[in-house]
């Protein structure tokens, strides 16, 4: 068998294989959250998010806003030593992050099965 024949068989197989792989993976909402920090943050972001009265008052002070909270829930670090505590039929998580003005903050979020509630914001 000549080289161009082998090369043409290779290309046909490569195209068919690529087609099947594209069919299998298209339309799926796959995420690769292997680490606990990424799993917790992804779970909190995908639930309906509410603010407690205390958190709403802290947001009204204008040193922190909702974009800082969203960025902390995306790029923050979960402090597992002080988190995953049973609290009011949910679990309390402490997430450390920063505001746009480079102020260190800690979010206290209660994770219920159907929603997530921001309990408070602590300025560090």
C-alpha cells in the first residue's frame, strides 16, 4: 500500500472519530470541579442567592457592592477550618476574597439545599 493511500485512510478515520467525539460532547454542560473549593463555589453560584438584612445593610454602606460578592464567589477561597458547620438547617461557609479597591473581605454564606443566603460581610 502506498503512502498516499495510508494517509487518506488515516484522514478518513480521523474525521469520523472527530465527528463522533463532537457528537458525544456537544450540548453537555460539563464542568471539571475536582477540588473542594471549586465545588463549593460552583454550588453556591448555581443556586438562587439571597441577602439577609444584615448583609443588605452592609451593602448599603457602599464600601462593598454586589460585583465584589460575585467575584468573591467566583475567585475566592473557602476557609474549610471555619466552614461546613451546621447552621439553621444549612451549612455555613466562610469565603475570603477582595473588593475592587483591594479591601480583604470574608463572606459568610449559609448553603441550604434549595438556596444560598449571604449572612454577613466581614472587613478584614
